[in-house]
C-alpha cells in the first residue's frame, strides 16, 4: 500500500481462485489507517498485507533486502505519563504482532525472487530476508544522527517506515490478520531521499509482484 488520494482498487485480479485487491495508502500513519479502514469496510478482506519501502536501522541490512515485520511499533507514540511510552492508548500493548503464516509465505516468496535487470542495475543481486521489529512513524529519516537515535531507543528495530504499525492497529482492532513486508531502499541517512526515489521508480513494482504471487500462487 502506497501513496494516493483515495481508497480505490488499482488492481483486482484472481489467481488460482484467490481474489486480490491492491490499493495505495498514501503516506503517513493517518492516511494509511484511513485507507485500511475503508478497505476493510468496502471489501471485507480475509487478510491485509502492506508492502513498500523502508529505511535500514540495523546496519547489517543492505539495499534490496526485505524485512518481514513480525512485530510493529509506533516509534513516535508517547502518551506519558498517562500511558507507557509506545503503548497504544486503551489497547494495553505497544507492539502489534503480525500473522505468522502470512509472514512465512512472504519470506518464502522473496527467497525465490530473482531480481529483474532494472533491480540488478541498482546493485541488488541476492536480496536477503530479515524478520523482526519494524518501527513506524510520521517522520522520514534522512540523517545518520536521527537513525542512530532511533537505534538507541529501539535497539531491536530492523527498519523504519511511515505506515505499517498504523495499518496493523486498524487490522488488530477489527480482528483481521495482517503482515508487513518492506524492501530496504536506503540507509535512512543523508542520501535517503535520493536513494528512496530511485528505488521506488525502478524496484518497488517487481518486489510487490513477487510478494503478491507468494500469497496467491
């Protein structure tokens, strides 16, 4: 799910009897949560999967690697002293846990993924799969100092993005299974804006297709 002005299906298809609807979420937590709520109300999906790009927080990650979010947290959520830091008010939890079966299928799909030429041109030949904590918030990380501060606050975080935990919260509150798979497009450093734009234009589509095929194939 990525940027757009409204929740309208950009793709609707059937593969081996499985109907899939692809929408774009727009950017940021509020937009993504709104899109997800409309998606659930109009189409009643059995599960929701978010894909797109993310910045690396863990220095072991490389451009083109894929992070499967087993847990998600809102790094900018702080309602202290009423609630503990990161805890979603009135839910009593800070981390939202993704559906393990969906995560397994997404990981298997990326392990079979053969990067096409436009992705290889970006220096990606053998993307690795990582699984763990992903941090979401309404902030684009574009400096070494900012990502170092986030790493200090959330040392288990693999990557940072702007929508996943918001989608996860809406799905959690509606009892709908969800998963988040993010492709590392940049190191969340001073070159992040340029790297993000290049990767979005050339590589986001092939990765998204591979992930969808992993779910319905």
